[in-house]
C-alpha cells in the first residue's frame, strides 16, 4: 500500500500538467520521485515514452491513493457517534 504526502501529490500534478502541455519533464526529477513514491529502483532514462509511462503510473497511483482516502473517510463518517443521555434516561 502506497502512502503519499501532499507534496508528492503536488509534484505528480505538476508532472502531469507539464506533460499535458506538450513539454518534457526532467528525467532525473521523474525518476527520483518514481523510485521514492513507488519504492522502485529504476535508472534514469532519456526515452520520452518511458518518462511518460512513469508519469502515468504515478498519476494512477495518486488516483488510487485519493480513492482509498476517500473511502476510508466515508467509512469513518458512518460510524455512529455515542448519544448523550438526557436527564430523563438517567
């Protein structure tokens, strides 16, 4: 199970925006983030499609992480809270 910080999410969003705008993201930056977030050990590459694939994998993992957090939050919101007893019930 992957855990991400808000900084990781911002970085992935930045990579995605750069890529969607038609520019290249620095290979070293992508590889460093990829290895840290996914606990991988891949070498840097100058292959454009390889960098794009790594960014897409990071985006997919970010989306899964957000869905998991959303589901966990919804689950905890459904736990009934203890009701306070009023004076008549004591």
